[in-house]
C-alpha cells in the first residue's frame, strides 16, 4: 500500500507527518495571501515580497495548527493516553489519540487544550504586532496570525462533534449521563446539525456571489458531516460487538512451533501445509513468542535457511493477549491500537486459542445481517 503521508519526524515521541493534500492547501493559501491580503494591506510592496510573505504566513499558519494539535496530544500524554500521530492535511491537522479518555474530566481537558493553545498564540502575535509596529512587513504578518489563531480557536469551540467544542459537549454529557456511548451519539448528532448549517451557509454564500468562499465553507461542512457520521457508525459497531465475548468466535491456536526451526522449515512444514500466517513459538516447555508472515518476510528469502524462528519472532512479553471474556469490540480496539491482526487468547496463564481480525469482521457482517 502506498504511504498516504510524508513523515516529518517526532515531537515528544509523537510522529508528525504531512498528508499529500497539505501541498494543495498550502499553495492555495499562499496564493490567496499573495494575491489578496498583502496587496490590500501593503499596496506599495513589490509582487515578490507579497509572495514571500504569503509563503511565510502559510508556513506559520500550519505551525500554529501543529501547536494546536500538540496541545491536545501533550495533555493526552500527561494522562497516559497514547497518541498515534499528528497529521497536517487540507483541513488543517488532526491528532490521532489512540484511546478514549478515562473520565469526563480528562476528556474535557484534552479537548480544551488545543483551543487554549490557539488563544495563547493569538495573544502572542497581537503583542508582537504592537511591538513591531515600525516594521510593516512583520506587523502585517502578526496581524494576520492573530486573526487566524483567534479564528482557529473559536471555530473549534463550535459544539459539533468531532470538533473540540463537540468533544467538550460530549464530556459534559458523559459527566451528566454517566454513559460515554450515549454522550457520543448525542454529540455526533448535534455535530451533523452544525455541519448541515455550514453546508447551507456555504451554498447561500456561493449563490450570493462569493463562489470560492461559499464552496469552501460547504466543503468543510461536508467533511464535518462525514466525520460525525463515522462516529455514529463506530458507536453502532461498538454497541454491537460489545455484546459478544471473544470466547464466542476464537479458534484453536493451531500448531505451536519450535524456536529452533529455520524460517525455511517453518514455511515448508507449517505455513504451506496449514495455510496459516501466525504461529505461537515454544522454547522448551514455555511459550516464548509469536511469529507472523510479516516478520518472516522482513528477512531476505535467500536467507531463510540461515535464520531461526527465534530471530524472527516477537518475544512473548511483547505479545498483546486478550482474555476470553473480553468483548469483540475490545479485541478489535486492541488490534488497531497495537497494530496486530491476531491475538492469543490467554486465561490464567493458559493458551485457549486465537482471535483474528478477519474473524471479528466476519462476525460483524453476520451480526449486522441479523440486526
């Protein structure tokens, strides 16, 4: 599969990347600033300065978005909530937080952190503008960055999930009802309502003569509606899968292979005959790891006879397991969170079987058809 983003590195251990759509919005924003904002503010500037300041302002805008998302992420990390990555894209950026907050209070603080960062940045740029009034170029840049950060903070406080304001609203509903799933459903429905208002506003603006701005507002509304709808669908999946335990669909663990086998032996004697892609590994009388096709193929095929399963396996203390009484939703979440397609089912230290992502998805289709 082709990579959907360009990695930029890590900040506080959080991977940061650019979605390819970022280049489109960066170009459009630079063009808008160079063609409209800076010529109107500073008509005596040469065109080259308009474009240079436009590009610099666009870069600072995305730096502000990144800091906004870091606000969410750092607050989440403070409460030991994992953050998968931050991605900058056509609509700004998103921090992918791996787990739900443990309490409504934590959810409220994580959601609030981003807008607070934007408001602090607006204050900093406004202060810089007053100090740098003698430098028209820098003052103009700071004026725009004050406006954009204030707008970013206020827009995100709209109480429509999954915007930050919608997450704040969900946290309050969660605290009142004591039911996260119900709070999410209500917040997502309110979010769809705000999304439809944006779409209608955008269409009205487009018909009133502001074609570009109106279409953009309608596009944002469409994006938010899809995001809210996805949350509602996920809530339905969660409710459906949470009713069924892992034990209901787990399969036998299959052959347990020796850690001393070569990779070539594993392929010839187990993978080809059994058509399996995942095996538990045994050293002596104890389980010592898990070996999958992806770990085998990380070795050049020509070297399979020279390397053992022990070298390729994931040590068992790093293997994510699940209890047979856990729900299918918990299993699916754990697979997504840790990047596994199958989990050993363990109870009181004993291996009972395996649960695979494809089995969960098959069960989901079956349960959905029954519903």
